[in-house]
């Protein structure tokens, strides 16, 4: 081979290496962007629930009763439905975050930002027992451990 072909080969290899480095940097930045968007979506979901509780009188009153451990026998049928739907939404939100962590789409620390206290309340545990079989068995173990830890302190 001539000296000229060695130079072209070296330039070609260098170009491929630079291209691969560029793709790696772009992929890393894209991954960070997706993580950021996912975390923002999680935060938006939580904020929507908090805003709904703050601005909807019926939901606010029902949530107040939940947090004060008012027994389900003292809740109206409407309050039970309101709380069940809000809690089911919360259970699914936690399950969704858990799935994303399990799949490596977001960091595990996303699970540490979940407030488990409402799920320790009497009506919440009753609701969980009623609907728990509709959730992933591995998630059941995770969630019930977290609720147990939250109820201790």
C-alpha cells in the first residue's frame, strides 16, 4: 500500500471515531433530557393533585377527613368515591414511578420524593386492600414495605 492510502485510512478511522464520540455525547444529552422530562411529568402530576385538593371543596373536605383518619363509616358515599379515585390515582402514580425506576428510565431517588403518609391512613389502607390485586406483584411488595415504614414514623 502506498503512503497516501495509509493517510486516507488513518483519516477515515479518525473520522469514524470522532463521529462515534459525537453520537455518544448526543445520546447522553438526550438521555438526560428524557430523564428531566419524565421527572417534570411526575412533578406536574403531583402538583395537579395538590392543586385539585386545594381548589375543589369536596375533594379538600374528603382529603381532610382522610388525613384525620375519619372512619369510612363516617364518610358519605360521595366522599368515599372521591377518596377512592384520588387514592387509586396516587397508587398508579407511585406504581408508574416504580416501573420507570425498575426499567432504568429514571433514577431511584425519584422514589424517595413520594409522600407515603396519606397511604398510611385507615381509609387508604382499606382502599389499597380492596384494589391491590390489580397491581404488579413486585410493586405490591415494594409499596407495602414503604407504607409500613411510613406508618412507623
